[in-house]
């Protein structure tokens, strides 16, 4: 089984993650600048932040995927505080369950931090997230594409 680490445990991987995210989504404004991506990763992974980035690695140390919990990725609804985002697996590692493992690890860590709900938006991975228990909330136009906003409640309310 591939180990999962926090970026706080391996901060030297920040630039590698930034390059991967940039190579996949550089046509989108939030990922068009390597420097901006690296800065966001730094800010997100400060010790006093509720946000974090997880990375999966092969036994030889090869980066096989990443996912983050981001505070106020979309900030127009203050009750939607924590967002799952930047879930990415390099092409050669797709189809091996790495993305699902990273998402589940983000969920477990968010629960441990007593986060009530996680939000996400996706243009094309709704079926994957539905299988993992997420619920559709709305359709929105974000970064020049239609996406589905989804939520996963992490606490049981009486």
C-alpha cells in the first residue's frame, strides 16, 4: 500500500506538486502561475491553518497523487468553509484507487479536526464523489466551466 504524507511532513515536495497542478490545469486562472500555486500551498500548510495538503507516494518515493482541504476555496458562502480540492493523480497512476484513497484520507483528517462538512466542485467527476457519499448541491459557472458543487457532512446531528 502506498503511504500518504502531509505536505508539512515533506515540504520539499511543494514545487513538485505545484508543477503537477500547473501542468494539468494551467489554462485555468487559479493554476496559471507556478509561483501562485506554490504560495497557496505554503499558506495552506502552515501549522496554524485548518487547511492541509496530502500526498501519496510509491514505495520508491515517486509522487502518485495529491489532494487538499482548502479553507474558503469559494468564499461567497461563509458557511461553506472547508473545501476538498486539487485532487490530482498523474496519468500513469490513474485507475489504481489513489485518488479515492487521498479523498478518504482528507475526510478522515477533516473529521479528526472536527470539521462539520467538506465541500467540493467538479466538472466531470460527480459519479466518483457520489460513490464516496457526496451529495449534489447546485450547478455553478466557475473558472469558465459548469461544475457541480457537492457536500459531504462529517458529523451526525441528532
